[in-house]
């Protein structure tokens, strides 16, 4: 791949063209996978003898949670590239990821609560995973709010990027703190909330959903970051030809 | 029994499905609208020049 | 070296002149901590069980509120630009400023905490442990809050935004701090949390001024 490819797509017009062409493929493929996965998970996969039909929620909970975390990693990575290479394109990508990531985190938390309530009688508990996910939401909201509060574009980009990078370092520390706290309490809730081992016929819709969500995510980011790039470059020549 | 019936967990499962799909739809729709707005704005600028 | 001392003395003079600001932080800490026994079941067991979280929360809150203005006044009267232009290390200057701020806001807080601890029925050695914990955690929080203040410089009402950004970063400090206090009262081993707190303090002392300086440079352009 090499740096040359990065430089080539790093320029706004190339990025815009690449992303505009990429989007439909990701969108339709992603939607297809999500449809197949949902149908498979909701209707086809057999009922769990322990949990009945409630486990089907994980087909929506797990992809959202997984995506919320990888989106944040992507946002942090884009922020680093933005600061190091002073790339407007990278900052646009980071800015586009934030609202989608926040939305995914919220859905992960909500579906988690909807799963927890009937399953274990409690919608929430302060164990490491749930706490970290909640903190992740705060991190996203901090980024979005900071970016929106600073009027000047470049300053907003770089300040928010600093916060994103700080968040990446911070999240494992938080996770570890809560794990440590809980092991001291010997909370039985940890084992209670462990995902059951999932096997065979119940597994394939989950994988399909995760991959489908990923492609959908790429499609949304394509559209949002292309809009952002256009907005930033609105005075330049290549934009006039669109 | 209809395959749409999730037993006692009916409410929870279908609510999760609903909000998940809603979120996905909103995310894409938001991105789409942002894009449309920017393109509109640029077209107006081009016309007024 | 001389410049650092000059800056330190200047900060001292400013803090003394603005003693009301300094006092506000301490009063806030005191009131927040006092409020809980006042409005709830003030039995000895109950108070001893919550003194850890209360101490951490009160100091967090007081620190957050009194640090909103650490850079604001200097920003407005151009002092920060002067510091940037000086030949000395900007990071070192920020470190000095943060340290001076700690001395005048957090040190009194630590002393007052001894008084509060007795109100919470804490006895003997535990009071020292509480003060030690607050020492470590306020040092850490000062650096985190300085960074957040730097990054929100120029925003008109940064309070809520600062809280949003600060909470995730400060959470481990608060968790381990309250755990240390709780363990000490229960007679359990406190070395674990204290090691972690010290580690965080070291990390924030070294990285804090550097990242605050970067944030200030970004906000100043």
C-alpha cells in the first residue's frame, strides 16, 4: 500500500471521488447482510433452552457495541493522522464518525438494558464492561460538544482531536480500574453477565450482522465525510465541477 | 405459533429490533441530508456567480 | 531558574490578591462534604461507609469549579502570550503555574479535610490516610483540570463541557481514591490503591503540563 496511496487519497478531490464511488457498494451490501442476519437471528436460529427468545437481542446488541468501540478507535486514528499530517480530510472523517459512534453506543446501552431486565432482573450494573461503555458515550459526547463549541474550524479540529486521543489512552485505564474494583468486591454479577458461549447455528447470523453493520458504517461515513469535505473546500475549483 | 411471537420476551426483543433499525436509518438519513444540503449550497453559489 | 521563581512569586501574589477565589474552592469542598451528614442518617456506621466517596467527590467538584479560571484572566490580559514568547520552556512555565495553583487551592483543602474527617467519625491513622489520598488525587486532578481549562479556553461557559471531558479521565483517580479510604477504615490493605494513585500522579505530573501546553498553543492561535 505504502505512503503514496495515502497521499493520493489524502487530497480532497481524490478522496471525494473515491468515497462517492465506494459508498453504494458498501451501503447495499451492508443492508443486505443486515437483513439476512436479522431474519436468521430472529426467525431461523433455534430457541435457547436457557433464555428463550430473549437472547435474540444479542444479534442487535453485539454489533452495536462492537461498532461503537471500533468506531472510536477509527476516530482516534483519524485524529492522529489529522494532527500529524495536518490533513483536512482526516479531520473530516473523524468529525463524521463521532455522531454515528455516539448513536451506536446509545443503542448498545439500550439494547443491553432491554436484555438485562428480563434476563437477570436488573437493567444495569456497574461492572467493567457496562461502565466502560457508558464512559465511551461520555467521550463521544465530549468530542462532539467540544467541536461544536469552538467557532474556528482548525482550532476545533485540533482541540477535539486531542480529546479523542486522550480518550483512547483513557478507556483501557477505566476498564482496568473497574475490573480491579469488582474483583475486590467479588461481585457475582460479573459471571452473571458473561455472554453465554454461543455455538453453531446461533453463531452465523451474529457474524453476518457484525459484518453487515461494519459495511453500513463505512457507507454512512463515506456519505458524511464527503459532505464535510465538500463543505470545507467549497471555495476551491474542483468543487465547481461537481 | 407465529414466528413473530417471542413469548414473554416479545416486548423486549421487538423494541430492540425497532430502535436498532431506527438508529441505522437515522444515521444514514442524517448523512444523506448533510450531503444534499452542501450540494444545494454549492449549486446556488455557482449559479449566483 | 530565576524565571520560574519569578513566575511562582507572581502566582503567589495573584492568589493572595484574589483570596476570595481561593476561599470559594475551600468553602465549596467543606459545604459539599458537610451537607451529607446534615441531610441524611448521620449514624456512625453510615457516615464511615460513605466518607471515601464523599471526600473524593467533594474535592473533585471543588477542584473543577475553582479551575475554570486558571487561565482565563491570564488569557485576557495577554500574560500567556508573554509566556509563550519567553525563551524559557513553555512546558516548565505551565508546570510552575499549575504547582502554584495547587499550593493555594488544594493544600488548604487537604488541611480542611482533616476537620471534615473527624465530623465523619474517622479516627487516628485513618485521617492521615485520607489526607494522603487527597494529596495524591488533587495533584492528579490539578493537571487534568488544567488541560481541560486550556482546551476550553475562549468558550464562554465551559463548565458543562469541562465536566463532560473531565469525568472519564478523572474516574480512575476517584475510584481508587475512595477505595483507598474505604479500605483504610475497614482495616484492609491500602497499598494497592495507593500505588495506583501514586502512579497516576506521576503520569499526570509528567504528561500533564506537556499536554496542557499543547492545548494552550492550539487555543492561542
